[in-house]
C-alpha cells in the first residue's frame, strides 16, 4: 500500500495490474499525452465516473445476432446441457475418453 498527499490529506493508494493489448495501451498512452494527463489519471477518472453512474459511463451495444448464429448458439448450449456424464475415475472410461478423437 502506498500513501499520497492530496489536498491536505494523506490517502492510501494501491497498484492495479491487468493485461491489455499492446497497441491499445500505446494508443491510450498517446491520447493521455495529447490531453496532458497520465494514463493513470485517465483510468482513475473512468473508475470515478463508473462509480458515480453505477455502471459503464458510455453506451455499449451489440449487433443483434443473425438467425444462423442464434441457431448455432442454441445447438452448442443444448449439446453442453445434454452431453452424457462420464465417470473419469474409472480407468477404462478415462482411457476411452483420452483415445476418443
């Protein structure tokens, strides 16, 4: 934990680590530089706004799925929920499972 002096008060800060695409990070850093702020300040502003609005502070939409994609999704879901259970504690079942292609 780190401490920072802000406006007459000492506040605790922490490090947040996460992975992002390299190009995305470079573009984000470039934008921050152009705005005259740090990437940390931009991300902090995003987090504060998300908390203030109790959600993502911008619209996120998805194109409706085509009938074909909806049908494929349903087939995958049905297969997953209806697949037979295999007792892999049994050596013969395990060998058969591993040999199955």
